[in-house]
DNA sequence: TTATTGTAGATTGGATCCAATATTGATAGG
DNA sequence: CCTATCAATATTGGATCCAATCTACAATAA
C-alpha cells in the first residue's frame, strides 16, 4: 500500500471523456516522465496504473509499449517496466546532436522568419527571463526554440529534436532547481533574437550551436553522479 | 480472399517457439515494411495478420503500435493501419541529416578504428561491389557503414541513423532495381577505406558527407512521382 | 548456520469476448 | 437514373479471463 506511492499524482484521472484510452494514458504518463514526476527507475505496474486511470490493463500495456519505443521506459519480459534512466554519455550525445541539428535548422529558418514569428519568440524570451519554477523555464525554453524552428519547415529534424527534448528535460529541470544557471541563457537568447531580426542566418546558427554547447556543459557539471 | 493478397509472405510463420509473440510479429512486419514486401498504403488488418501468425489480435495490435511509433505505419482510430508512405521532402531531410550525422560519427570513429575493423569494412566493401540484388546491396551497404560507425561509440547517434535507414531503405531498393547507380558508391567506398587506413578522420568524414549527399541526389532523381 | 529447493503469491503475456465505430450495400424517394 | 437514408457487416478499441514466468519466503538438509 505505502510501498510505492510515487504514482499518487494520477488520483482521479478518468479516461471516459476524450480520445482513446490508450492515447490519454500515453500522453499522461509521457508528461509525468518528462517532467520528472515519475523518477528514474520507478516501476510501472500495469494493474496499479489501470486502477489509477479507471481502465483495464490493455490501454496501459499499449502506452508502455509506445513509451518504450520512445526510449522513456525500459521493460523486461515477465518482469515489468521502469522509467528509463539515461547515462551521462547519452546526455552528452543528445546535446551534441542538438547543437549540430539546431545549427542547421536555424540556418534554414532565419531567412524564412516573419516579423510576427520573431515577435512571438521575443515574447517567450521575456517569459523565459522571468520564469520562476523549473517547469516554467523548460516550457518557455521549448516554446522559444520551437517558435524559431517552425520557419525551417524541417519536420523530421524537429521530430528528432523533440524526442531529445523529451528525454533530457527532467535532467534540465533538476539542474535548474539547484543552480540558477539561466543567466547566460537569457543573454544568449536576447542576442539570438537580435541576429534573427537582422536576418543573420549564419550568425544565429552559430550562436545557437554555442548556446546548446553551453547548456550541455552546465548540465554536465550538475550530473557528476552515477553513469550506469 | 483474393481481395488483399499482399500478405501472402507470412504463410506458415508461427509464433510458438521463440521470444514473445509481440516481438516476433513486430520484427517480421518491420522487416517486411523495410524491404518493401509490404508496399506503401497496404492496410494491416489485425484479424488477417492474427491468422497468418497463428496468434490472437493482441500481439498484432502491440506490433502495430510499435511500428507506428517508429513511423513505419500510420493508423486512424476505428479505421485501421496502413504502411506509411514518405514524402519527397522527408526523404531529402533524412538524407541531409544522415550526411550531417555520419560526418560527425566518422570524425569520432576513425581515430578509434582497429585494423580488424577496417578489414571487416573492406570485406563488406567488396561484397557491396559484387552485390547483385537490391537486397544484397542495401544489406552490405548497411553493414559497411555500421562497421565503420561502431568505433565511434555514439550509440544514440547510431540509433537515430538506424531509424533513418529503416525508413528509407525501401526507396533505395526501388531505385537500385532500376538504375545501377552504385558505381559511384563503389568508388567512394574504396576511397573511404583508404582514408580510414591512413587515419585521416577529417578526410573520411568529409567524403562520407559527400557520399551521402550523392546518394540523396541519385535517389531523388528516381523519385519524381507523387509528394503527398 | 547456511545453502537449496519448493511452493504460494504477484506480475506480465496472450486469448477470447463484448462495445464502439466505420464502411458497404440495399432500398425508397425524388 | 441519381441521391439519401438506414440496416448489415466488417473492423478496431477495451474488458475480462487464463497461462506463463518471476519473486519471496519458508522448510529442510548438510
């Protein structure tokens, strides 16, 4: 009963009102993992979740399958599923890839950016600067990046970037709960907006690259723990 | 009965001997889609597949879910699943990303390559040159690239690359059935091996980049059809 | 005491049944 | 002849039941 109380968040969530049960469970669990509500290693027991969501185990199983395919959980046959942890090496890789990809995306996006889009990005830029909780921080950060990326029309790149964001967000949140290492990011974001307004694609792309590399470095300083 | 005969390949495949039913069905379907045995738009009917695999619909549904998460099928609620097609724009994007990533991977791999690994790659290089069917071609091509990539120890990058290979292979096969545009590739592969032996990481990386860009170009020449 | 074995409980994997929805074809009206 | 509506069928989504496997703990023997 009190054995595993880490899923108390889902109290009262019911499925019988919108889309398919599977997709609701999937989105809810995914969000809980991304935000860190469900910590690394938390076992996801089908029966338990079925009760929380007031459904049978079928939609739960489908959700867990999909989550595993996205790399967010890891299951062992007849043993069960747990929230997947991520190694330091993988974090590094993901940030390196982010840097590489976001540079390319910016290169294509900047020439297509409308003034409205830049205004929107700047709005998020300010929200970002005044964000208080780590949740607000990551949310506005994602919105800001996304607003700039939209103009690139590189849907596949963006989908890959999204999975990287999904899989690293909880670690970013953890970092930001401790340090307030967002100062440099705020500065870089403002400069980024300026470069976009000037339609300096190469400059914006290069700054984005460095921006992500900086984020990687400050995150790694805060993850000296295990490596799995 | 003769209505949809595009799944006749699975005759006799039975599930009751190895891993979980789900994973067997998943791998089999995935391979069939990758190779092009199941063409774009082919509907995947659960009952029909359940009979072919001698199981219930449950493992079929799980497989389809996982395939959808990998982008290989597309399902509509209460309507069914079909083999996902891919737009020209996505093909372009995937090859651009491949070029970008494989350059980075080579940059890290070359200094770590052992002589044995290079020998292995060269073996595939020769197999590739003498491959007859489009299946042999893509197989050895993948093996060759993979052999070189292993030394990079960039597991996440490789997983992304694998999904790109998975989602584009059938189009490459189709191309190679028509043209024999592999001549240039053979040449580039040999040069690539030379550069690896010389431990010229920058050179190998740059050649790999161009190699993928060339592949992209010759593929696009053969896909002037629809765009969806 | 310690290692081993066996049994009971818990948990996941798969099969079958029912519910919800879409598709198709027939029929009636214009 | 064409169109619209409605019933019949096909197909997917979800619930419940059974099977297979793992885990924990106790009993027994060295």
